[in-house]
């Protein structure tokens, strides 16, 4: 059994002695690996399939960035600029992607970021995502804006963290935290890059014109009748909020949306157990730096503190995951790919939990292969020597 538990992705051994013909060998390898012949996971195909299934304002909402979407467009390119330096002549007959985040075992360091409007991608929304996450041995972050209740999501049995937008009404915020904890949330993810929502341009009708109000914020009691000021995001947060969240919930706090070494140090000094390097998928401050370009300095800033560092933004291939871990991240989070998979993923193309499970297990399988090719057997063996940053980055 793999070190990380029953669900860890282990690259299977192909029996070299029998050596059947090429096609049979490929089929045998694919079935042993649980891989489909069309691997690796192709994100642009998934994105295109989602665009065909969803109303235009919904796919526009998922894909857009703030301003002119410059940060959104730069995110993947920054990962693609990283060059890998694989090891050779290493025994890679057994490779495991298993790891842990805040003590929670996961099958691979590829986790689900919080995103609003999952019910606009699939009627089951976050509940479908949670079922997929449980099946794949992953972990999900549930948005404050979720459209399914914490109890429904918790019942799926996946490990989950609550993403927190601190609301202007702290009493409502505290009630939401307690409800999440009772439903099984095991950490809070405080989003710090959203004192206001970044402006986005819409060519025609926006998502708000086509989806019902109960796709959002269903876990904030009485939100339909509350004045907008009560549920607006707080814009007066300081580092003290981290201690308040810990006290209020008894849960560890991850600070999401950090792009600077000094902010990472401040968050950890104020009691954060982890920081998530993120620019919100480019949906907040346009021209914000790409996460791939600041990850290493943030890892260095908190080194020795015991805090974990995660990263998101533009991660679309297993090679990006390898690069992120080489730069010091403990895990990566996927945002848009999960929405596309919810809408149109899976073997049937019908999305839902099959679509998301297929995305997560496909990523884990791809990562096992990429680790094999890079000469590393576990996430712990992925070191900084595996990457060379290009001089243009
Ligand atoms: C449609 C959409 C909704 C999002 N909603 C939230 C949210 O409610 N809370 C939050 O902290 N981040 C939110 N994010 C940001 C993601 O958590 C994550 O930082 C980002 O999507 C990662 O980049 P990627 O989409 O390129 O993977 C959202 C992103 C998208 C695309």
C-alpha cells in the first residue's frame, strides 16, 4: 500500500519480460494505470466543451479576469516559462503522489480552489464537486458564496475547508463559521485580496442577469432579506482578523491572496498556519504579478515558521504542479478547470461529479508520470534543483 494511504496514485509497473506488441503494451499500461488513451488531461478541450454547454454569460463569468484580463492571461504563461531539469538514473519503479495539507492526507497535491457559482456549471454544484473530491482522495475549499448548504456538502464525506469573506456584519460571519465547523470544515481560508470585487467588463448580459439569487451565499442566514451593507465584504481588515477567526472557530487559518513576502510574514506572525499565493485567478487587481513569479520568494519568507505554502492561478498541467512543488509549494489549487469539468467533463461529457473526479484523478495520474520522468518518487523528493527559471521571467 502506498505511503499516503489507499488512494495515492502509484505509477504501475509494466512487466518488461513479456513485452507484447506496442499497441498491446500501451493498452496494458493504460489500463494498469487507470489512464485513458486520451491522456494527458487537455484543459483547452475541457474549456471549449464547457463553453458549448453553458450560456454565454456564465462561461464569460467563469473565464474572465478583472480589467483587461491581463493577469488572467499571464498566469499560465508564467508556469510555461519554467524549465524543468529532470534527474536520470534514479529508481522510479514506485512513485507516489500522496502528501498531506495541514495534517490531512490527500492522494495528490492537486486540490480544489473556492469558486462561486458552481450551480451555474451543474445543478448539483458544490455537492457534485464534494462527491468527486471524496472519490479522488482530494480536498476542496468551499466558497462563502456557495450555492449548496454546508450540510449537503459535508455529507459527501470529502475533507473540506471554508473560504471566508469576512462580512461587514461580524455576527453573521461568526454564525457562518460555526455552521461550517459543525458540518465538518477543518480549516478556514481567509481571502485577503477582495476588499471590493474587481471590476469586470461584460460584452452583453452578465451572469447576474441569468442565474437565480439562491445560487450564492446560501449559508449566510437570512441573506435574501438582509441589507446589502450587512453582507458586503469587510474593507477594514487588518492582521488581527486572523486571531479572531481562529478564536471564533477553533480552526487553523490559511491566508489566501498573498503576493508579497512581507505580507506572508505578517500573516504567519499573526497566527496563519498557511498562506496561499494567489491573485484570485486575475479577477481582482489587473496587472497583479503572476503567482509563479513570486512563489519562491514567499516560500523563502516563511521558511522555518512551520507554515505551509500553497499556490493557485493558471495551473493547467501536471508539469506546472511539479514546478510549483519544486519552487516550494506544498500543494496547488485548481479554480476554473473544476468549473469546466463540472459543466462538461467526464467520459460522458455530462460533467457533474464524474467530470470533476475524472479531472482530479487524471491530474494525479499525469503527475505520477511527470514525477517518474523527472526522477522523483514522492512530493518530498521534489526539490528546487528541478527547475531553472528563464532569464525573461
Ligand atoms: C468563477 C470564479 C469564482 C471564484 N470565486 C471565488 C470565491 O468565491 N472565493 C475566493 O477566494 N476565490 C474565488 N475565485 C478564485 C479561485 O479560488 C482561484 O484563486 C483562481 O480561480 C485560481 O486560478 P485558476 O482559475 O486559473 O485555476 C474564483 C474564481 C473563479 C474563476
